[in-house]
C-alpha cells in the first residue's frame, strides 16, 4: 500500500501525511461556516452543523476506533474514511435543500473528527518503535494548517465563496491520496501484562484523559471569540492575524523541541503544567494591555495547548498497548468533546453578557483539569507502564 517507502523514512512519510491532511483542516475550520451561510443556512443551522458533531462522535468514535484496533493495517480504515469524506463533499456540491445540506455536512465533520485520532495513533506507533519523533512529525500539520488559513482567505477574497468548496474538494482528495504514503505498520508488540489490555477501564486512566480534556477545552473562548474581542479592542486585521500566527508558531516550536523535554518529567506533569499555564493565560486575556503583551500571551499557546497535548500523547503511549491505542485516542476525544461542548456553551453565554471577562471562566476549566490531576496523582502513578516491554518487543 505504501508508495516509495523504500526510499523515504517513515518519519518523513508521516510528516508529509500530517501536512497534507491538516491543510484541509485549515480550510474547513475557519471557512466552512462561510460556505454554509452562502448556501442559505441560518445561524441556528450553522451552529447545529458546527456543534452537533462534538456530541455525535460520542457514538461514532468507539465504533471506529474499536474497529481500527481489530485491523492488522489501520491505514486501510483511514483510506476508507477519507474516501467517504471526499464522496460526501462531492455530494454536497449540487445540494440546495437546507436539510440535505445540514445532513451531508454533519457526515463530513463527524468522519473528519474520527480521522484525526487514527492519524495520531499511527504517528505514536512510529515513536514507540523509534522510527520517528511525534512532535517533529506533528508540527508539519500545524505549519500546513496555517497555510490552509492563508490560502483559504486569499481565495475567498479573490474568487468568492465557491473557492472554499473547491479547496475542500482538493484538500480531502489530496488527503485520501496521501494515505498511500503512510508508512507500513510493523508487527504489534507482545503485551506481557494482561492487565494492560484493560487499561481503558481503570478510573485513574480515565481521570487523566478527562483532566487533559478540561485543559484543552479551556481554549473554547479563544477559538470562538478571540478575533471578535481583538476587533472590539481596536486592533486591525493584520495585527489580529499576527496574534493568531504567533500562537501557532509557538506551538510549532514546542513540537519541534518536545523530544528534548527531560524524560524524567512524567506525562501527567506535562498536562499539569499545561493546565497551570492555561489558568494564567486566560486570566491575563481578560485585560487589554496592548499589542506587545497580547503577543506575549499568545506565545503561551505553546504551554496551554502544545505541552498538554504532548503530555496526553506520551501518557497514552506509555500506559496503553498498541493493540488498544486507537481506542484510547477515541476515548480521549470523547471526553475532550464533552468538556469542549461545556466550555463552548459557557463561553458563549458569558461573552454575550460580560464580554472579554468571559475568558476568565476558561481559567476555571483549566483549573478543573489541574485539580483532577492532583486528586488522582497517586492512582495515576500506580498505572502499569509499557515503555520497556514494548520497546523490547518492537
């Protein structure tokens, strides 16, 4: 199934896939609502399309990830998902009925959200085998995401809303083709400890994933209201673009140097640090201190997002055998979805009433993650680790 893998390293192939698949994310996330509005959907219908997939993946993720864990080659399922998404985008093109547009759009987003955890699973599989560094592979997804934002914005300005649909078609088709570039998986490591296969049922394990979900959900107000807040503070569009770019660049740099974080630092400690940075960041976000301080606050994205994300990925790698890795990723996405839905609802209600002070509530969500980690610290420390046994078996 792999094209050219004999000459290209697995890490390079994985980084390429991250870059190709994240490009279309950079189109869909900011511009798909614009496309839906152009097709005549109301604000309520657009909110339904954007928000409902977070809840529906509670049902879709367990099925997809469990199926992935039973397949000898997860790339096949990833290709099937991408082909289904691309087919749904093709079907969306001629639709004019709002109900049909909503239905097909939901299919696109639900399958897209299910695809991401499988990508992380394969990347972490390479890291388990010493064939790649997750952070250095993943950073190309962030770089490509920025490219999608910029190209999508330029296309929208020059060619109008139809260009967004065209870029979605190109992006998802390219991602489907790029699936053939994914490195061939190696044999599954032998699990010595039978209890490791039931790790997903352990309360301490679930608590750590829930804590990570709360830390990441604290970004809900940023994604939903940061641009509007900055506009109201009087910053021009170029400067607002710089604010966003600085945050993503900081994230990229953190991913690039994540392997240099001391291995003695536990994954739960990384999540804890990300939560603490989030508490401080969102508290500072409530104050308009000027452009330079805002840029500095945005550098904190490397802490509140990237450090926490790396912590979750390492935690799953060290505690979950590869035979259950996709299911573990799916479980995390479900818990994150619940936390993100709550944070989005809270931030939306508060922002309408108290404006940028609503960002203070995001400090609470980050703090909840920190508190959960503190409470479950002893239980998490007793979870079995697999790093040694899997390394010998790989």
